C-alpha cells in the first residue's frame, strides 16, 4: 500500500500544469482535495496514513483526468456553492466564486435596504445553486427556472438532496412570457446568472470549455441578447420596487445599466466581484404600477 505522502507527491507532480493558471488551485492543494475525495473524508487529518488499493486506484484515476484538464466537478461529480454540496458533471454549468458574490450582494442589499413582500425567482438556474442558497440562508421559497433538460436533471437531484430548502423547479424558457405567467406582478426578488458570454470572449481555460454552450453564450455580438430579454421579462414579473440582480460580463456593465434605465428601472447600479471587476447589475422596477 502507498502512503498519503507518496500519493500526494505523485499527484502534485502530475498536476504541475495547473500552476500556470492565474487564480487556479495549486497542484498540491488539488492533489490533497482529490485524495480526500477518494477516501471519502473531509480532511486528510481524518484519513489513514496508508491508503487502500481501492482508494489509491480511484485517486490515481481522478488525478489523471484532472491532468487532462477535465473539470474537478466532472471528475468528482460534485461541486460546492456557499457551503452547499451539489451534484455536478457534464451537462451542467460549474458554479464559480463570482456567483457566490452575487448571492452575497443580494443578501446584503436585502439586509440594508429591504425588499417588498412577494415571490423570489432564480432564472437560468442551472444546478439550482442560487435558488438553494437563497432559500436556505433566508428561509424563503424560491422558484427556479431552467430550460436545458440536462441541467434541469441536476437541479432536480440537488433540490431533492437538500429537502430542507423550499425550492420549486420549472423546466422552461425564462425569456418567454408564458413561463411563470402566474407570477406576473408578484415577484419581489429576481436573481439570474444567465448565459452572457460574448462570442469574442470565449473562455480560454481548458476546464471552462467543458461547460455547456447553452449556459455560456448570451447571443448577439456582445452577448447581451439573453440578458436584455430577461430584463424585459422582469418588468412583467416584478412588483413595484422589486429587485433585479443579474450577473454579466465586465464588458456589458454600461450597456445593461442603460438598458435597464431605459425600461423603467431605478437605483440602477453595477457592483463588483472579489477581484474588483464590474460584474453584477442591480436595479429596482418602479414603472407600470
């Protein structure tokens, strides 16, 4: 049997290419994560120093896949979002730290400014990460909409796994007026991390190229076709002073702010992610009382 230290040294060497990624996990940290996963423990401090042949085989297989730049979430079939363990894999978008910051901004604004009474919705929900975190952290029901059948199946599994959350799932196109028609004029909070990547900003990191295209590209030359359609849809869904929160590309910040203002939104602002990049549109809807 191999020891922890032997396997970690081997794994770190195999994953050396990861060290070339700006902001990526270090090879040593990635090796530790994968060994803990293979052993089924949260920390290697709780694992035996000598590793069974079965766990070693699982670990070596996982490291080999990561060395080929297959996303960790596809290798382990799990990902984490604000402390929530979620099912993941091919066919669903891998959540990013930026989107955790979107939820953080939403919770901060609710705490500081408040929002009206009403329904909460998460459009283009993917794995249901946003909906689940909002429901669990604020003890509020959230309706999550996802159009892609593959991503929707992951959302179903994640909602089932977190039965103490209150999340309703809708398999539909969030840009269409027929979707959530029964919630028109009843929504107090509308959060969305939609497809928004412009075609000219296609991701170059190998792992990101495994994300489904339907979850990435926003349409149109600048990637704002779907975000703009969602702003339009939110006008019908939101109650007076209801809050819209949307993730977007830094290159779209000014365009989407102006678009929201032109369509009756006030208190329109762009908030930044942890790197200081303008990443999130926040606005209140006041027209059409």
